[in-house]
C-alpha cells in the first residue's frame, strides 16, 4: 500500500501550525496545505525550508479570516467588516440552494482574484511553488473553476481530482458530530481518530493507493474565534503521532508518500 497522509489548514493559527509541525516531526504526516491569507502564514513558512520530506501545498480559503486582496476588490466574499463570510452563513443563505444563486453569491472574477492573490503570497513567503492545490471547506462551482484554472496555469495537481484520477481510496475521519456544521465540543473531544483510522486501514490494507486526510493541530483562542471545527484537531494530531498507527504502517510495509512521489 502507498499511503498519502494529508493534514489541512497549516498556518490557520500558531497553535494549529505547531500541532501540524509536531505531526510531521514526531508522526507520519507528510503533506500539508498553507492558509496563505492568515496572519500566522508567515510563522508557518519558517518551518518549511528544513523539512524536505514534506510536500507543502496551499489550502485555498474563502471562508475564514480576511482576504489577501483589499476587501473592496472582493465585496461579495466579505462581510461589512472585511472578513470572509463563514461557510455556515453561506450555506444558510437561501440563494445558496440554487446554481444561479450560488454563482451570484460568489462571482468567478472575485473568487479567482482572491485565490490568485493567495497563491502569489504563498510564493512570496516561501520562494517556491506549492506542491499541490487544495480547496478548504466550501463546495462551489466558481471556487472549483478558479482552482482548476490556477492548476492549469501553474501545472500543479488539484488534490482530490488528481488523487481520484489515480484511484486513491480515502479515509476521512469526519467529525463525530453531524455534517450540518454544528460541531459540539463534547463530540469533538470524544472523537477517537486512532481507532477510526486503524479500523479503516485494516479494511483497505489490500488497496494499492490510500489517502488519509484530516485536520491535525493544537488549540488556541484565535482558532476558537474563527471556526467550530476546533477541539477535535488535537485528536487528529494525536492520531498522526500515535505509536499504534506507526506500528501498523511498519508491520504492513506501507510506503508513506507525498504528492511529489506521484508526479515528479
């Protein structure tokens, strides 16, 4: 089995960044995407140059924090204070229920402009192109179209589409709460990522290609103020650093890989 381990939201906050770095240094995480629009992105970039065994991609983000662009350039994407409209608020908007309404809420020109600005900031911070492109949270036609356009322009893989084309099976330890975006603290703290992943690795051990993707990180006040997906991140970090997970990988001769191993 080839196992691609991915942890999203690198640079979301300093605590999330620290949890992801530990998941790399003391665990089996080998792919992570930078939130280039966040204030902690510069802090996160300082850890990237000394970890050549990791593929650092970019997690495009239009639902958390502030845009890289001037908010006046992307007025449909932000609220009255210049912060991105959160995904929960977007999903509750009646316009989001129709294709015409969704496209009006997120005009392609604004989405592309912001994603391009995030890409350019990644390059400015790191001095190189990201290893892959990934979408954070929101599923939207214009969002997908803009990422595909940048993938074409930069000759880079668009994560899930690229892995699907190679026949990867996905293990995604979703929140123990429902998929309604109402994440409850107790459910998140009770999440057992280690048991979940071990169970699904056993189920997939005859597969050739497997993707394990989740949200490792530690928790700080900044994170609690920006997302409801918060407390369970420490469980995902625990999973990536788990001795049980590492032993399972060793015992089954699993090759832990990066996106670079697939296209370079």
